[in-house]
C-alpha cells in the first residue's frame, strides 16, 4: 500500500493508515463477525478489501455492518453476558479511527487520568 494521500476525498486518510490498522487487527486474530468472514477469507482478497475500507472511510461513506452477539459466561459462573464481535473489515476501520483519535487526545489527557486509555 502506498503512502499517497487521497485527493478529492472528504477525509484525509492514507492507505498506509489502513494497512497498519490491518496489521494490528491481524496480530490480534479474533473471530468472524456477523458476515462470517474469517481473517483468512478476508486476506484472499486483501488488496481489494483494504481499498474498499480506505475508499469508504476517506469519502465519508463508511457504515459499519451489524455486530455479531456472542454469549460468554460471567467470571464468577453466575449467568452470561453479551459480547459484540465486529466483522474483520469493521475492526480495521475502528482501528484506523481509534489510532487517529488517540493521537489527538492523548496529549491533552491529565497524567493521572486512566479511564479508557491504553496501558503502557
């Protein structure tokens, strides 16, 4: 994926950002979402799939698919809770957005603020 910036797009997202987000999602593996597309299946058309994500995000037309609901047992054995599993493509898009947001807001967080922040 080249590092060219988009021209004529609503949002300045590079293809490199999408590639790096994919690599991060790939490293964490994960289950398929509601579309039942595994990471291995997503990778069979990798270049086209990443292009679609980049194109939709940079043009402002990206809309996430539904999330697959999975029941998981509660830690103390009393019932279950619902875990939402996004599709592989959506995890990549979420990672692009999260990395951009984190880069902007991390410098303004108070040093003693720990909620919803990555553990170093």
